[in-house]
């Protein structure tokens, strides 16, 4: 009878240990999953920030290129106006004299 009670107690202890190990394993699995989710979110945020920075760089480059074209066009426009004014002045001087 004592041996049966001792065996029953050992079985209960073993079952209790098995239940505890299962709970620990499940807690560990959840912790690992949560860490992986957090890492994935951090990577996603980093990629998103990098995309935004690249878009901003590209926009600045486009604006710079556009400004270069506009400045060149403005210089050419002023050159044409000055030439036209000079030609008109020459004609006026020639007609007077």
C-alpha cells in the first residue's frame, strides 16, 4: 500500500513537472514570437524611413535640376532681350544720323 501511494505521488510529481515544462515551453514560444514580431516591425519602420529619405533626396535632386534648367533659360531670355534692345538702339542711332 505504501509503495502504491509512493508511486502515485511520483506520477503526480512527474505530471506536474510535465505540465510546468509545457507551460514554460509555451511561454518561451510566445516570447520568441513576440521578439520576432518586434524585430520585423523595427525593420519595416527602418525601411519606411529609408524610402521616405530616398524620396526626399530624389525630390531635391529633381528640384535642383529643374532650377538649373530654369536659370539657364532665364539667362538666355535676358541675353535675347539685351541683344534686341541693342539692335533697336543701333537702328535708332543710324536713323538719326
